[in-house]
């Protein structure tokens, strides 16, 4: 029995590790806050988030964010547009997505430990999406 197990282990170790993970589809709801110009708070209607570990991206609410670090408990996100820089996390256990946005000069203040102004913050609670019907 031990010889058989060692043989299987040896075969497994010599096989190429080219496994491809399928993107994970989630259904999310939550809240979104805007802080620039005027404070606006809204509820996010059910939406889909796609987490692709092979491509290292998260797509949600029309935005695509890069996964910059994969940790045991969370994924670290970043992105940018012409006017804002985005940063956030995906909690791998709780299924929450938190994404914040700031103007680049405000992010520089935050990174320097100074007081800064957030432009947008979204908090989503997600779960596995239902399978497609066809």
C-alpha cells in the first residue's frame, strides 16, 4: 500500500502543473457612497462580479480591477481611470468586496499619512451566482 501511494505521489509531482481555474461568478448587493460635489448614498441592485484568478482581475459594476496580491484571506485590488485611483479588497471567506476611489493627489496624501478626501466607496456582499439556465 505504501509503495502504491509513493508511486502515485511521484507521478503527481512529475506531471505539469497547468491547471486553469474557471472565473468565479458572484451575485452582489450593497451600498455605494459618493463624497465629491455632494454626498450621495445609494443601494446597489443585485449585480454580478467576476473574479478571474488566472487573469488576475475582478469585474464589477462596469469596472475592471487588477488583483495585485492574492492572500490567504483576501485579494488586494487596484485600478485607475483618467481622474481616479481605485483600491480595495475581496474577502475570500465572507464574500465581501470593498472598493474605494480617490483623486491621485488625495491618494498621495493618504499614503503619506495625511488627511485626505475619499471620492467614492462601495461595499458589496456577495455569494455564488446561480447557474445559468442554458
